[in-house]
C-alpha cells in the first residue's frame, strides 16, 4: 500500500509543524491597533507602525434603518460614489463643521 503526501500535510492529513510555527511567529509580530493606540497615548514611539504608504484603519459595523440606507444610496447614485466612500466623506464634513463651530464659540 502506497502512502501519498500532499504538500503541507503529513501522511495522516495533519499540517506539518514547520508551517504552524511560521504562522505563529508572523501573527505575533503584528500588533493590534488598540495596543498601538495605547502605546501612543502613553507617549511611546509608534512610528515604526506608520510607513507613510498606508493608513491605519479599523473596521466597524454599523446598523442603519432601511429608510436611512435608502436615502444614502440615492445620494451615492447622484454623486456617483460608493456607499462606504460617501459615508466617510459625510462624517469628515460633519466633524469639520463641529470643530469649526467649537473654535468660533471659544474666540
């Protein structure tokens, strides 16, 4: 009876140890965004995580009522934008308006 070994698997079908070790090493090198933020808050240098080529992003989930989502989709079509970009744009615009208002009220 011949035994066949598939790439990356032992004769019993289990993954070989060397690939599991490589994955563990790689995953521990990547830091969680919250950990980086906490280090920055404590005043530590976190510049190694920012190369200038990428922006750190954090994915979130939002629940919208169907009516609001429909209105957003209409605006997206009118402006020829996808939903995600439109939501980010509107959030930035709103935050800038709030910040401008605060500055104007303190002067």
